[in-house]
C-alpha cells in the first residue's frame, strides 16, 4: 500500500485496470440490429472531414450558420433575463409538448414559422429536427416498413430510419424535386406485393444536399397520392425560412390542410445548431400519438423560453432577414469564384436559398477530388455520402457555403482549380 495521496491514486488505477482486463464482456455481440445498421462495432473512418496538412483550410463540410451570424448579444440578454427572473419553472422538467409560449408563437403565421394556423397543441417540441425524426420513427415505423426518401438526401436524418429497422427506398431527384412518377410506380408495385410504404421523407425547400426546391405542382400531386394511400409525409422544412429572394411554394402540410403530413422545423440553421430546438406540426391525432411515445422527459424548457422571448421581441424576424441576405452573398461569392476558375471542371445549378451547392465534377472522380482539394486547403464531402445506395452517385460534391464569409469563399475557386489540375496532370 502506497501512503502518499498521489501513490494511492496510482494503486487504485492499476487495480481497476487489472480487474477490467479480466472481463470477457462482448459489447459487439449485444448490439441491436439498428445500431449495427449505423456502423456501430465496425471500424470505419469518417469520410466527412478529410484530413489536411494545409495551414489555413476553408471548411465547406458541415451545414452550420456562419459564427459571426449567431445573435450572441441578443441571446445573452434573454438568457440572463430568464435566469434572473427567479422563475424556477424554466429549470424544471416540461414533460409534455413543450412550452406553451413557444408553441403559440409557432402557430402564429405572422412570425413566418407556419402557413396554417391551428392550435398550439398541433405542435410538439423536440431536440432539433433530429429529435423530430426519432419521434416520427418511434411512433410510426415497424421493422421492414418502407420509407421513400430523396436520393440523395441528408444522411443524418435518413439513418434514423435504418436505426428503427425501416427499409429505405431512394427516389430520384428531378429539377421539380422528388420524382412523382417514381413514387406512383413504387406505390403501385407495393400494393401488388403487399409491402407497406409507411412514409415519404422529403426536404422540399432548398434540399440538402442538392439545393433543389420542389415545385408547387409536384407538392400537390405527391401530397394527394400519399393521402389517398395512407402514407405519412414527413416534410423537413429545415431550410424553408432561408430563401434568398422569393419564398418557396406553399408547404405540403398546408396544401393538405394538415392531414397526412407532419411538418418538421428547427432553429438550428436560423439561430444556432447548439440550441437543439426543433418542432413538429401535425394533426391532433398524429401529435397525440407522438406525445405518447415520448420518453425523453421533454427538451430544455429553459432554451424554449429564451427562444420564445427572442421571437416575441421581433428580433428573430430581423435576424432571419439579415441571414437571408448574408447567405445569398455567401452563395454568390462561391458560385462566382467557381465560375471564374472552375467552369471547365464543375457544373451546377444556383440554389435559391439554403446552405448548399451540389456541383457535378467533369472528367475527374469526385472522391479523388475531395482528397486533392484537402491538400489545397478546401474541405468538403463526396456526394456518395448522401446516398444509401452509393451506386446512385453521379460524381457530385457538396459545398456548404453557410459557414464562411464571402471573402473566404472568393478563394475557393482558385484552390479547387489547383486541385483539379493536380489530378489531371
Ligand atoms: C435537412 C436537415 N434536416 C435536419 C437536420 C438536423 O437538424 P437539427 O440540428 O435540428 O437536428 C439537418 C442538419 O443538417 C438537415 O440538413
């Protein structure tokens, strides 16, 4: 036994380590099918953040608000007011659908977060859009149920379907959004085979990763088809408020009069990802059912109150308006830079909102480009990461323009041109 306190800690550590070595506990053996489907237990390197030795890399990998755009001072003011109010209720569990103040604001079309005003009880708050996706799957998916998703789509939410052992079928994107024809064919095929299509997951405004916005006609037709066939649409409106000039077409939830659609929103992209605050709007039947499957003890009432005050004070509307023009100028800086330096190597359609550009690489393999670009100091993911079936990949890359200033984005074209030239040498 070692007497001095430091020695005692070492002795305890050695004893603990030895007792751990003796066990044969096999974590991998007890993983759920859902965890395995997401790669738990497999040793795979992340292909999102490509390593680089560059001294000043420009990171276009992740869709996050530009740090200078986060309204820190206003949030600090509201945080401090809520904390000094002496109201302990903000610091306690909120088991139900979330704070009524915030749900009332969500239900008021004048704040721009819904187009179909119903009641605050048509809303339920979760841990971001990701929490909404979890609750959708927990409430509606049985193992083997089919969910149609856009191919490509945002893997973060789509993989939740796999975790719940749903079956994903990717539907091709067209310039009008998800292909109506492909959905109609799949619905007919499943009717014949007896397979159950439970849901359609769509990011219909400023799609991640393609930037495409679904046309009004397509929304109407897909909405109607889903309604007639008892298929729930999960409409992911994460980027809807971040249009550059014109608002996107009416959302599918409002078009369907609130039936057969759940509309998902989040403050991650308009305020900050770290707030972890999102919501679902749905029929009272759907929201009741979702409320009953909730077992997370609610999410952060304190944050809900802070965000309510930020919205009610009109600061939110002013902030989002500013962000729209900031992201438009960032998008423009990136597309101008690519047009100037890379027009022989990249083809793209300019998005009208959101965070992403989805260029197609000409004459060079997109995965090879991600590595060569990292060496030149530009980091972004290969387009194959956005498909569940990578064979659908058509040589695209995804560039998130949201997180860098126009001045930084001006530099991207030149760096990428060097990356292309190195590969073509
Ligand atoms: C389309 C889409 N949906 C949902 C999310 C998840 O957002 P949240 O931070 O609200 O969980 C993201 C995040 O990038 C996204 O791009």
